[in-house]
């Protein structure tokens, strides 16, 4: 049986509960314990797959095809493990299970209620990962903020588990904010006191309080929080703003968050934390030797979280190349033939992002054309790959009306078309081609160099595909389908050999990049961008150019 750590949040949302939970998990893992981490979200959507990225940020997809909260991405990137459907539970999913059981007659004769039926189902799911899977510790992050109506059943489930489990088998970590009032030049503990009181009113007493703060906590402040919130002073943890999320595990280690939890759980068998790879990564991240500017072309660029995994993959790939990757967000809706050179002229690489629907599509196609013609390194992901296929059809193959039937159902030339198995599907939730599928890579291609393997597996989230009826025409004109699904023949990777770096993938490589295993396409793309920047600088500087010759 595993032991359980619950992470709750108070005062406000967006304090970085996911990062704190993932950092704690990282430290415990680095000490030799087998750890997993799960997220409980209090919204009624069965999963976040039906949410617009503006609502909730990126939808992360697991190996087994679950559409999940983006915090699972952090868990995987930090821990270098795979998560699954069971690592993300929403109120919607809990209710769906209980209501289905009610219809089957499982509660026959009983009134089905929030307590005990909903809370029992929450508890069952909270304990699930800890049973028979060999984990020493399961960390459960409770989404939302304490005091919200919708998170009450989750907090009640934690209360019951705190009571039901042996004392040393559960820990509650509460994350709060200690605001700094500039005018008074003071840190204020009152919101934290209120939030802990609220949690206590709901019956849960925290063992550890992690305080987000812009300023260092003095011993007096720590004492005050400890006294008024009824925790040991050593259990008041400072979580100051960090320059990168990847610093947080080390900051938490300095604050002994892991040791305090281990002590509460009465775990005495653990090692010194093995974080050498992590520290090596951080060093490279902090002291880059070069810099590139990559344009991210998308339609949700106002919201950082919408492309979370892509941005983090660039952090990993940048560190691997000892190169700082500066991302410039370019709104695809505003790109036109007239302004494309001005908007993209200073870039060293172009990434066309995944997406859905019509908005911003023509701008993406114009951007791809610019990258293809100007030999600017290009990387298209999912919709980005589809845009590259459409651009090539229109401007190289001369198929003027080529399009995807997603945007133009009546196009005479559907070079991107709805997958056969998608044609009968009408319901939206969890019905895309989701999760991990194999891809076979052709010898002698860029993709093969990048992966160094013939058979790979990557995660998917799409309904449309490259239309193989046009493949011969594409290949005759020089575009190569370098990766295909070995069973269905579905095109997974396209590339242009007469270009320094031009690759589009139907899958989402960003979902598998971790600190310890940066995703290889991102690594090679950053390298290609650096080489492009070097060439650009050499032509700008004739002295350097002559030296190079
Ligand atoms: N809208 C496209 C499709 O469903 C691309 C999806 C994506 O970019 N994730 O095929």
C-alpha cells in the first residue's frame, strides 16, 4: 500500500500548485522512492478535451489517449514517467460513474447523495493508483481553491481519508500566498490564516504550509504563520518566485519540503537526492552559449498556457543545444502576403502550431510559404503539418483550391480529409484519434536522422489526415512522406529534402519531451535554427564570411 500526499490550494488560483506538487514528487523520486502524481479537477466536463484553450490552457494527451489537464504535462516532464487516464479525474467523470451505476441499479432502494456516494467514488479513485501498482507515494493535487463550492466534495474526501488512513499514511500540503504590500513594505499573513481556517472548517488540517511569496519570509513571519495556522514552524515552507519552474525542486529541497513529508509519513529508508542530470540541465539552461529566435505561429498566442508543452519542449531542446530559445508569438490571423517578410524576417526558425477551425488558417499558409521559399527552418505540428501540405499543393503542385475539408468541406481538392473512421462520429468528447500510435520512418530521411530509429511511437490528437490519393503528386514534386503508420499507411511525417530543415508531423511530439529526454525533433530544430542564424550573421559580416571560407 502506498502513502498519500494531498496538495490543496488557498487564497487564489494560479499559485503553481502543479509545479509544487511535481517538485515534491521529483525530490521524493530522486531519493529513490517510487512516486506518481494525479490531479482532481472540480469542473463538470468529463475531461478537458472539449474546452477551448482560452478556458483552461492546453489539453495534454497521455499515452493511453486520455485528454487531460496540462498539469499532467508538468508531472511527466519533471518525473520522466508516463501518466494515464487514471491520473486525471474531474467532477464530471465522478458523477458520470455514479449516475451510470445508479441507472444499472447498483444503489437500488437508496437515495443517491453527494455524501456518501460522490465522496466514496472520489475516495475510490484517490486510492486507486496506490493499490497494487508498486508506488510508495501517490501525490494528489486538488484543483481549484479552498472555499470554492465545487471543490467541497474533494476536500470532504480528503478529510475522510485523513481519518480513515493510518496517521502516518497521509500528509496534507496547503499552498497559499503571502502578499507583499509595497506601500506598507510588509508581507501579510492574514490571507493565509483565513485560507487555513477555511480548510479547517471543512475538517482538514494541513501538515505543511507552502507560502508563495515575492520576498523572503523572515523567521518572525514563519513563526506567525506556524502559530496562527497550527503547524510546526519547520513545516512553513517558503516558495519564492523562481526564474524558471525547473528551479523549484531545488528551492523546495533547500526548504526541506521532502524531508518534512517523509518524517510525517514515518519513512526512514531513503537516499540522498540524485539530481545530477537535473542540475546539469539547469546549468545549461542558465548559461547558454548562443541564442535563436523562433516564431510560434498560432491563434491562441495571447495565452501562454495554450501551447505549454511546445514552450517547455523548447526549454528542454534549448538547454540540450546550450542555446537560449527566444519565442516570438505571431498571431496567424494578422499575417498577409504584404507583411509576412516584415513579420518573419528576423526569425531563425518557424513553428506552425496545432489548432482547430478556420480562424487564422490563411495566415499560417502564407507563413509556411515564406519559410519554404526562404529556406527558413520550419516545423509544423498537427494542423501545422496540414498547412504545409496545403501550401505545397497550392503553390508547388498548382492545385489552387487545395484545402482541408475541416475548413472547406466543398473543396474540389481535399488534400487533407477527414479520416475514414471519423466520418460516422458525431459526439465530440474523447472521439479524436488519440494517444500513442506507431510510425515507421523511411531510411535516408531527415526524420530518420533525427530519431535514429526505424520505428517510433508518438501521441496524437486529430480527426483529419493527409489524403493519400495525392501522395504520388507530392512525391513527384519533391515532398517526402518520411513517416507512416505501419498498419494504415496514414502519413505521419512530411519533409522537404531540398531545404535545410522543413518537417511537418501529424502527431504531437511536444507531449513526450521531458527534462531528461528532450524530444529529438525539437533538439534538431533548435540546432537547425542556430545554424541558420550563423549563416545569417556570416552574410551580414563579410569579415567573418571570408574567415569561414
Ligand atoms: N484540426 C486538425 C485535425 O483535427 C488538427 C488538430 C491539431 O492540430 N491537434 O486534424
